[in-house]
C-alpha cells in the first residue's frame, strides 16, 4: 500500500522518466477532476491547480 496515513502523503519513488506534471494532467482529464490549491501550498502545487485561493475562495469554487 502506498498511502501512509501517519505522514499524510504517498511515500513512493517517482519512476525514472515520468513527467509528474504531465501525469497529473492526464489523470485530471481522465477523471474529470478539478485541483484546488491553497495559497499556503508551494508554487509547484499552485502551478498545476485549476484554482488557487484562501479557504473561503476554495470552498466557494468547490460548491
């Protein structure tokens, strides 16, 4: 199992040659998903997000 509840993220190596942003975008399209990122997230996370904002703005986007 890749999920590690105690650390809150997947503790798994990224396969060599995998473009992580490309894979995230592929899965986003495949699952018709929307990615929300809080302002507190790093720039890398904000770059792939569909919406970036504070808690209220993200809740409004999600509704």
